[in-house]
C-alpha cells in the first residue's frame, strides 16, 4: 500500500507507521530501510517507527510485565494448551494508537472530539477479505484499499516484483509461535545466528516467564515455541510427525487447511488490525499472562 500510494496509484497517505516489537528478523529491518529510502522518502511520506519495548527482552526480564506470547503449553497431566496472546495488543496496537492520538493532537488520556479521526489503511487483500474489520475506536476509521481495487496477494507480489522488491520478507517476531515449519526452516537454513537466538529463547521460556518465576508463582507445565511441544532444536520442522498431526487436529479440527497451516504458519499471523480470534486461548494456570 505504501508503494501504491507513493507511486500515485492510490491517494497519497500522510504517514506510514511501523510498530516495532524489537524482535523482527534483520531482513525486515533492512527491507524497511530500503522502503523508506527508495519509496517513501522520494514521495515525501514519513515512516514513523513506534514501539512499546523489546518483546524478547521483556519476556526474559523478571522486573518487566510480560505481555504473553501465544506459547504452546504441555501441562503436567500431559494435556496440551496455549497461553493467551497479549503481545499483539501490547507491542503493536498500543504504540500505533498512541502515535495516532499524537498525530491528531489528542495524546492519551485527552478526549477526542467525535469529528476528529484518521483514515487508517489496513493491507488486507481480496483472498483474506473476511479479516477486514472496523476499528474499535472512533478516532480511527479503517479502510481496506487493496480490497477496494480488487487486488489479491498474487497481485501484490507481482507489483512488488515490478518494483524490484520480490524478496519482501514477512514481518513478524523472529520467535513467533505462529511460524509454520517453512518459516522455522528458513531461519535455520538461512540465518544461523537468528536460529541460535530463537533456540536460546525457546529454552529460556520453558519454565514460564521470568517475572512469574521471580515472584514465586508455581508453574504447572512447560512452554514451547513450536507446535509439537518439544524444544525447537529438536522439533520436527522438516516433516509433519504423527504426534504433531494429532495435536494439530485436536487443536484446530480436521481439515486440509490445517496441514497447510502446519507448514506455512498461522495464516493470519499477527496483523494488529485483523487478529485471528480462534487462536486466542485456553490456558491460565501457567503464570505466563502475569
Ligand atoms: S509476531 Fe507473534 S510474537 Fe510477535 S507480537 Fe505478533 S503474535 Fe506476538
């Protein structure tokens, strides 16, 4: 959408905002720099980078509140569960709304008059139109320009390719549990340093978040980044095991789409404005939401 706006295909936006969780792959930060330099700046569109912290550091900091990631849990009785997803709200929606309020001249907690609002573009394509939603606040009015012009994901890829941006990476936290096997393999096979980073993080959250441990909360299971609920460096990311398939069926129901999800990750992943309700959660007794 930024490129379409910068090139005049769509109207020119006043700003583009990137919510940085502090733990994106290096390829995403490089891509953002490139977009800024070659697409946004020449068109006079500022890219605002906003953040409410570093999700990786915060998860491992005993003095910091941990906005829970959607971790896979193995309870003491062997039953699988998931922790509540709070991270999208904390690390993406919160700083985006804060920035928008500031742009409007009404920083929190100022009351925003009814007729003051931004038009906010959300990049949902026609093949995922069911994710398009209205905003939950009156000072943001959502629009979905890709749907308006009838563009599918393939159309977007074709356009990016025409701009020399065919290698546009997917934005998400490096260690997001929503990754499918394809994404885990890609990290392992293309970026040994980042693979070591996620493997270390996976081991560090095994017994729950640092704050819960520090405050003496008893932990009742183990947490994992990979859906198979085994340590990431041993997880079957090269193939789908029977156990993984069974666990997946139990979680999501039996359909062909599930197999695709195991490989590709949770399709809707972490768009701040199009959260995927079904992956919200299940498990409260593990102390990871504190
Ligand atoms: S990418 Fe994953 S871990 Fe990061 S904020 Fe989104 S859901 Fe949470």
